[in-house]
């Protein structure tokens, strides 16, 4: 009975993770990339020895993200190599997105400096 409820809850959770695509590994790869990004902000703050605005947010969100990743891996049940592959895809997407965002930010900043 408890196992059936747990399984049913797991199925509901899976459906809610990625309603649009029904492709949970891509969502998990994005979450892992986001968590990697949080770690980068923490390391960045330590290396430059200055406070950066993302530092506190990263410290607060990192444990929750790790917990969500661990539980999602258990629920999704994909092989490790698939999760690693989609994590790499997610990191590449985040990196490209950041490059585009910084490029646009520089253009907008230049526009307002004129």
C-alpha cells in the first residue's frame, strides 16, 4: 500500500517536472547546469575576494538544487551516461545563453552611456 502510494506520487511528480516536453532528462540537464552555474558564482566570489550579488543567492539555493537533483535522478531513473550527456548539453546551453546575455548587456549599456 505504501509502495503503491509512493509509486503513484512518483508518477505525479514525473509528470509535473516537464509538462511541455515530457522529456525529463533535458530538464534535469538544465537543472544540473544551473547548479554548476551557482558553484561558479561561489568560486568567483572566493577567487576575486569580493562580494558579488549572486554569492548569497547561490549559497541559499545550492543545497536545494542538490537535493532536487538527487531526488530527480532517483525518480527519473535514467542511466548515468544519459544524465551526464544531458548535463553537458545543459551546460553548453547555459554558457551560450550567458554569452548572448553579456553581449546584449554590453550593447544596451553602451546605448545608455551615449
